[in-house]
C-alpha cells in the first residue's frame, strides 16, 4: 500500500445518516449501474454540491492490490 493511500485511510471518519428508503434504493441502483460502491456515488454527489472532497477519496477501495 502506498503511503498516500495509508494516510488517506487514516484520515477517514465514519459518518452515519438516515435517509428515506426510496433514496437508499436509488443510491443502490445507481451503484449497481455504475458498478461502484455507494460510498463513491455519495462522495461524487457531495463534490458536485460543492463540498470539499479530495480526489483520491473517490476511489473503489475494494480494488486495491
């Protein structure tokens, strides 16, 4: 694992929210369609809304080697 990736993971914090069921289903469907985790879909949406999201945070952590 690269040092930058390790630092990014160390900086991650948990955020737990409740959303309407229809919203969760829509996020799930978009994740399936894009073949990406919901986390990436949400981070991109937050970035589009103007929230500061580091570019390296928007990655599929499951695909690391």
